[in-house]
C-alpha cells in the first residue's frame, strides 16, 4: 500500500493529468480540456510539485513521460472513469428491462395470500426481476432501516414507528373462523360463543407471542379459549383443522385461500373482533429509489392485493 495521501491533490488536476499523459503536449491537453495553454501549464507545474516528479520531459521537439508518468496513465484514466460512475445519476428504472432482485421481509401470510398475484404481475411487467423473500423477525428491522431490505409487509403492530422508516397501510383483514367441512359446528350457519369455546383451537403464533387480538377480545367478555395447537405458519393452520375437531380464528384472506385449496368451512366469529391492518414498511434511505418505489406501488395500488381487501393508501 502506498503512503501517498491522495487528499493532497486537488481533484480538478486529475483531468489535466489524464490529458497531459494522453497527448504528451501542453497545448493539445489544453485544447482537449477546453482551458487556456497558460492554465494547463499552471496545472502541470502544480502536479509536478505535488507528485514530486517532472511527469513530462523534453525529448527533441516533443515531450515524453517519465517512467512514473507512464505507469500512472492507465490507472488515472481508470480512476476517473470509476469516479464518474460513482457520482453519475442512477439510470432510469425500467421494469421491462430490470434484472434486479427485490428483497421482501414478511410472514408466510404474504406468500399464502398475495405471492401468486405478485408473480403474475412480475411475469407480465418485469419478467427479468427476481424476488428474495425472507421471514420477518425482529432481527429484520436493522436491515430494513439500512435499506438492505426493500420493503416489509407485516401487521401494523409488528414494527414500532421510528423516524428512519416510512409506512403505508395496504388494507384491513378481518377475522374468520375456519373449520373442517364435516365438523359438527359446520352444520349451523353461525357459531354461538358457547359452541366456539367448547372446541379446541389452532392458533398461529408469530414470534412466540402467546396472546393476540382474539384472546384480548375474549378476555373483555370474561371468556377464554382452549388453545390445543400452536403453529408458526399461516399455511399450516388449515392442515391442522382438516385433521381434527379444532377450529381456527384467522385472517379472512388466509381463510378464503384455504377454502379454495382445501375446502374448509368458514363461519363468522361469535364476538366482535378488530380487523388487522396490513402495512408496507420501508426505509427512508430507499424512499426515492425508483425500483423500490415501483415495487411498493404494486402493493399500494392493490395490484398484488386480493380485490376484496383493497383500500386507499394511507401513508404515515
């Protein structure tokens, strides 16, 4: 590694150095960089002083580079090219041409409910785009803040509000009770609270939380359900109810998808339950990134959201 401190050089001298090494002529270098010959002579003098090398020396009626200057020529041009690329404005994002892989942190709720619509949209509008979908956990938040994750699709309460993050509400997903089609409770169009409490329950437990909106609502009316099975994935819950007398109170979009795939029966909850707000969350670092904005707009405009759940965007 060289001990030379690059900060000693005025960066404005580098284009002059490149032109001098290329043309081997003060007048030609001046014409190439659109400055006067005296200005180029002054730049050469400053470069000689800073670099401690004459750079160009007379040889007959022309100038020839010193050994050090000859070694520098290719490196100086490459450095200026690299600097130009680093500070140049980003190319306009084109969905049809992009080969970018977008990183999304979410739960399998998204995969179960929206992934098919998203893939269909990408196939039609951005066939070269890729997806990297990872499970959202509390450990995802630093990567989200840093802009390493393009967007998180989660329940509103999953990520605390903080200055470095933006969020927009996509929709509210109400609860539905899911049970197997030949379940004894499926003989009636609705469930009483007593019947609801008499059966074992399957609960999707996210990040180890033992209670949720359903448990809190039951507690307010002095009731408690018997949780027989806890599963970590939304897609697993329908499988659990298909093989047992257990019932599951779950987001309606998940229940409808399970009904289409597995033929489960659906009933409204016997008590009033709050719907779950689903949000897109992203870093302010990527707020103006054209590719990230395009990806977010797919969700914010409802193109990858079930039609029955689409709602106007609310950004906070």
